[in-house]
C-alpha cells in the first residue's frame, strides 16, 4: 500500500494523499479522524512509513470491529481492505447483484413480522419506534449506535423493511459475540439498495491541491474535530 501513496518514493506520505487513500477503507470520517490522530503522533501532517503502517493496522482493527486504539495494534487481524472510491458503492467492496444477501429468507420473515408489529408509516419506521427494540437487546449504546448508522443505508433517519432486517441481523450477530463491523459488508447491503448511490462523504476529505505547508498549518485532515467530540446516539 505504501508505494501507492508514496509514488515519488520520498519515504513519507502527505496528509492530503493519506486522506484520499484511507477514505477507500469505507470507514466513517469520525473513525478515520481518530486513526489519523493516533498515527500522526506529533501532529505534523505527514506520516513516515512506520506511522503509515500504524494507520493501516488501525484501519484493519476498525474494519474487524475492534477498538481504534494503540492497545489494539498487537491483536491479530486480517490486512485492511480498500476499495476503489470511483466505484458507485463505497460499502467495502462493490455490492453487485451476484453477492447473495447475508439475511436468510426465514430470518427475514421473522424480522418482517417485528417490523409490521411496530406500525410503520408509509413502509418506514422512525428512530423512536426502532429504539425500544434495539435497547431491548441490552447491547451497549455505542454498539447500538453503530447498528443504526450501518442499517440506515440511505441516511434518511428512518428504516424501511430491508434496512430494519439489516439492523436485526447486526443485533443478533452482536448478541452472538460477533463484532459489529465499522462499515457495512457488501453481502449485507439489501438487493433493493444495490443501485449506484452517491454515498455521503465520498468526496476527498481535503482538497488534494493543498500543499504540505498549508495542510501543516490547517487542521489535521480527516475530520479530526469530529473525532474529539463524543458521538451522540
């Protein structure tokens, strides 16, 4: 990965190049901001090879549901996954029609029954109606927040029948002690959502025209401010 971002072979990676590359992980700006903070230890807006490796390792941790912290660096994780940001779906891999949906038919029927029992309006459930079901699982609030974020695929603050099935699937995975991913795997994207969508935040984080000098003076990239504020569920 390093030669991809350090094409000039300088032995270091500028903030702008790193931001554009790390964005291909499909992780949220909030998570990437935290990763940048930990990797760019002295806040100089440039990563050397070793610091870049730290960033990659933290991306892998986040993609596998582990904590983004220095204590996770020694945990065994598969290598990080990066997708081409020019592809229409940024959801960790192209969710093409030939990937079978991870939600099984018999489970979908169960989730649909719960969905209907919550009195959806125009085929949609508001957060207020879904919240008691999520809280009922007794899972930690930060996990439930992530479940909501991943299942509200079109970011409209409501869940339709398929999005609700994704939420239920993730809740049951978490109850089985499986880590909830940081970005939605391609196999979990409902077939009804697998059309070219513009994923919010798919634009590069900082203009690539920024010179090293400017990016050094401005804030570190990747929405670091967001990483400093607690996530409100």
